[in-house]
């Protein structure tokens, strides 16, 4: 039993090291990410129907800002400034915090999907 506990503790220590190294690497990659900057919502699509962001948000502008330190903000139509952290994925970005979404890089736009609605953002 003592040997089992020793092996289990060693395994958990090794796994913790992998997690910490993995997190550090992701943040380092973000500092040079092509996604850093301000992204403006330009259109939305639901059930195959695409409309401008102005129509969806009743003339209000919506911005997504990705910062080089791995943090970001999302200014929603109600004027709330939501904060989050983000990591770069192979084909886009993933946010966690006030905004939990995955944005896919599609033809130079970041596309996030909420239920059945896709939001399209262009870099400013």
C-alpha cells in the first residue's frame, strides 16, 4: 500500500508539471498571436440567413479585444464590458471567463457560435 501511494503521488506530481508547462507555453504563444487586436462584429447568421451586425444589435457596435497578455474584453450591446482570458487554437481562439466561446478563423474573420447564431468579427 505504501508503494502504491508513493507511485500515485509521483504520477500526480508529473501530471501537475505537464499542466503547468502547457499553460505557460500557451501564454507565450499568445504574445505573438496574429489575433491580438480589436475585432468588430460585422454580421450574424441564423438558420441560413445572414444579416449585418447593425441590424442584429440595433445600430450599436460590438467589439472583441484580444490583448497580448492573454486577457481580453467584450463590449456587448448593453454596454457591459465583459473580461476573459484567451488562448490561441490551431484554427482560432478560445475564451474563458465572462465570455466562454470558441472563435474559428474563417477567411480572416473570427466566427463565434452561440446556440444556432454565428457572429462574424473583422479585425480593425
